[in-house]
C-alpha cells in the first residue's frame, strides 16, 4: 500500500525506509540508502534523467518529501524508468 508519508518516519505506520523505496509526483524519487539517520537519495524526471542527488538527515528528508504531492511505495518494485544507482557518498 502506498502512503503520503516517508516510510519509517511515522512509527505507527509500521513501515521502513529501505533501498528500493520510491515516490512519485511528477518526478520520481528513489532512496538509495539509509545510514543511521541519513538518507542518500536521487531525484529523477519520469524519463529516467537524473535531476539531483543528495544526503539529508531523516527528519529533513521526511519534511521535504512527505505530503500530498508525494506518493510513497515501500513494498512495490521501482519502475523500470528509474535506473540502478551507485551509492551517493556522504558529505564531508
């Protein structure tokens, strides 16, 4: 089942933010990795072209990517239009 909240942010939802989670909203968002409270992510156009990559603390990530415009999928496979990603290095 999809949700508008980032998986793993609201404990009552009993879901997790893990490799392969993705969201849709005119763009596609793929969470590449979660290390402790840091989320490494890439944002793509619907055609698979990369827009940006980054690393945010979980709280900031959830504030930025939760809400009515984002529909999160944590149990269904990511669309083929989202390429496999290399790990985004943590900011120094």
